[in-house]
């Protein structure tokens, strides 16, 4: 095996990789601590592991594929030598670059397809595919190669880059030996409340919530444009949401998923690495797997978590979501913050898929619809009361209306969302991001497709690309827990 042209990919958990080749290394989306996310709402990496950064090979560069907090973790970046350059794409929100610069790093925005040369190792960042949903469309997808050796393409959190596919078809890029694909299915056990569950009776489809559907999407739909790949590696879905009673997401056991995939097809070999596994890719050779000695699994935590997971699946009982944050100390100011933001929410909602569909329908369950087409229910508000706001499309705003039972609200409004008041207020203060709220403490109902849900409207309205002001607040909050000196290597 020619050590000069081979690539070694060490999986560090969730979607973090260390890629080594040609005596150089690139660290991709570093999450190096046991958990990631904003203080107080951290997600534990799963399977649980500890990374000994003092023994980890020093990276020559870091790639930041995009700004979501399971890829962009300021406390993990703070563990690295500030002289390590950070490469990203041209569309990264400005507050992200500013937060990284305040740690002492230099961020290099690289034009799509412009290669970065690190000795014999070539790194190229490609734009996300054109069909990528809007909250992931700033993603860059790395392709790594040593000399004329095999290429590895990492299809981070988006449809495969059309530019990359075109260059492969033209022969300016080789067919990759391996593709790394992100499993972001985040399927919760049946009966568990979640934002992905449509509360309207009969509309919570389950066919797309199976291991078969996950494998079909990852291996056949995502990889369809890249014919000739020999190996595929699975990653993603590698975290435990805060306050989650069910433990790991269903179909996130990638060794088991890989075994199932390999028994069902012969197009390519599928690998499901665990944190600390190293995959070696070399021309004309089968991909081999070994372990590194600087990533350690927390076997005790994993064992007991899996016992709890099995118990939950056997008898989930009746589960209710809980708030992610504590009740605010300043209720009056929190209420003022919420009321001040509702006019903006009402206006921007009109341009979302939810708003377009809501304005195009004229009848609902009880007959003709008036101007109120959606409802926002804020639970556990001041005095423990639920607050209910109807979205009036004629005024492009929200009006407070009489509180009803959930079933009555579902019968009156074709779109609805329930969020804890303190979590919504925390979102507006940068203590949570919309991904935290929608991912762990929000329930919805809607007509139309899943993309017509208020969940995705919230992604569009409160995401970092649309609200850089909130993003900047959240990054300052994340940086507040980093020791002043920081540990560097």
C-alpha cells in the first residue's frame, strides 16, 4: 500500500472527521468535547466518547462546512492552536466569522472549487446541491485527495453538489473512491412527541420513518448522481438531545445500518464507523478499518443508556415535552420581548411555504376560513398561563385571542405550533437557537407536506442566515463558557 497517496479518515463522532494524507491533516467540523450546543442546552455526542486532543495529530487546517452548532462548536475550536487556518465557503454568516476571529483564528473564505494545497494533500470545497433545502444551502462539501490517489467526497448535510457532479462527469474530478453521507433522519420512537409529528389525526405518515427509508434515501437517492463509488461511510444522528427520555434516535446505530445495507445491495461497501475508528482508503485496495488510541468510548454511560433506551421502547408510556430553559426571572421583560417580535414573525411568515399555502385555501374543517389561518400557543407563560396568538393574514400580524383546548385550536386553524414561552423568549435572547426549540420542545400540526409546517417556517424566519443578530447573541453566549486563556495545541 503506497502510504504517500492513501487517505486515512478518523471518525470522531457525529459528523467530525480527521482526514490525513501526504503528511498533512484536515479537521472537519470539530466537535471535540463530550457535548455540543449552547450552554444549558447541550447535546451529548453519541456514542459517548472522549477525545484526547493532546494526543490527536495536530491539524494543518480546519474546515467549517457551515454554521449549525453540531458542526460549529466554539469551545472545541478553543482547544486548537490559533495558528491553524480555518477554511469555509463564501456564504458563511458574518457573525460566525466574527466569533471565530474573536477566539484568535483566521478565517479563509474560499471560492467554490478553488483548491487549497497542503503539501500533496488537495482540499476543495464544493457548494451544496441546488435542491438543498434553504436552511442548509450555505453548506460546503469537502473533497480531499493526495496527489493522484483516491478521492474522498464528504457530502455534508445537503444534496450532493451539482458542481462536483458536473466536474466528475467532465473528468476534471475523479469518481470518488469513497463518499461520506450524513444521516440526519432524527427519528423518535412512536408515540414520542416531536416537531416532526403532525398532530392532525391521520396525517402523521410513518413510511418515511423506517430504517429502510433512511438507507434508501442515503444510499440510493443521495448517491444516485455519483455512479461508480466503491465505498460509503455513514455518519450523523450522533447525539442525545437535552431532556430526551428516549436516548439515541432510531436507526442511528451505523454499524448495524451498514451491515443491513451490505446484505441488501452490491453496489458499494458501506461502513458504519464508531468514534475512534480509522478508515484507510488506498488505490486498488479494500478499505480497512482500525482504531486510534486517542478516542475513548464511555462504555459505562453507553451501556446504561442503551438499557434505558430498550426500556423506553418496551413501555414508553405517556410522554410530554418539557421546556429546555428555566423560567425567566424577568417575566415582564420577557413578555415584552415576545410581543415586540410577533409583528416581524407575522410579516415574514407570509413569504414562507406555510404562508403561501395558508393564503391559498378557503375552507377548513368547520367550513369557510376567515383571516385567521394559523395559531401560536405559548405554554407556561406569565402566571403559568397559556398564551394564544392567531395569525391574521389581512394584517400580516398576530393578535392575542381567547385560549382554547388544543383540539379546538386544531379544528379552527389549519396550521399551529405549541412552544414553551420561556424557550421562545430564550430564542429571542440568544440563549437557544431555533434548531434547539424545534428539535426538542415544539409540537405542530399542519395541512400539506411536512415542509408546509410551522417548524420549517420557523427555520426560515429564525435561522442564522435570516437573523444574524440572534446568531451573534448565541455565539457570545457560547463563548462565555470558554476559559480566558484557552488550551491550544
